[in-house]
C-alpha cells in the first residue's frame, strides 16, 4: 500500500498518472483512471493501475 496526501493524489489524477503495484513507481501520464495491468516503464511488469482504481482497490491510503 502507498500512502499519499490528498493534494498529491488529486495532482496524479489530474495528470492521468498511474501507479505500479510491484515497484511503486509513478507512471507519468497516459493512464486512464480505471486502468489495470498497464506496462510499467520502470520494472517492465504489467502492474500499473490508474490512481482512482488503485484507491478503490485499497492500494492507496490517503493521508492529510
């Protein structure tokens, strides 16, 4: 699980960023909000999710 601030979460969603569930790298742009199994540019696995989807699936914890 990744913990991020609300303002950072909103920035990532506005920019269509994705989160790799394996290496926790943030993928810049090109990731739909409900994306699943996109390819990670860092580790090469198909474990990138859109930030909204990752939140809904319990992979992101919003902190203040």
